[in-house]
C-alpha cells in the first residue's frame, strides 16, 4: 500500500509525502497524480522518506517522470541504489 499526502499546494512546487511501497497499481496511481499536476504546469517534490520498497513498476515509473517537473527528496540509500542501478555507464 502507498499513502500519498499533499503537504503543500499553494504555489510551486507541490510536495507529496509518500509512505509505504511503490509497486504495481500504487505506482500507476502515483504516476497519475504526478502527471495530473504536471499537466497543470506544477512542479512536484516527492518526499520519499517513508518509502520502504520499490518494485520494477515503481522504478520504471519514477524514471519515466520528467526531471524538469519532478524532484525526489529524502531518498534512503536503498532507494537511491535501486533508482540509480543500471543508469551508470
């Protein structure tokens, strides 16, 4: 399960606090939320401090979000390693 809490909505960027696991249908839900905000020209900060697990769907989804609109913060070393794996030459 993934809990998404909007922490800041006035102005830009919008901050979403994530808690739980980003996998399968939860990854799709987060992607939908992010893309809806991007469509409104909003910049989004994803607070990853509460994320405990990413599966392949979550990794692919996070990598697919446009860097110019999305920023990840408070990633654990484990999450950083999962997201960075395979991107190095």
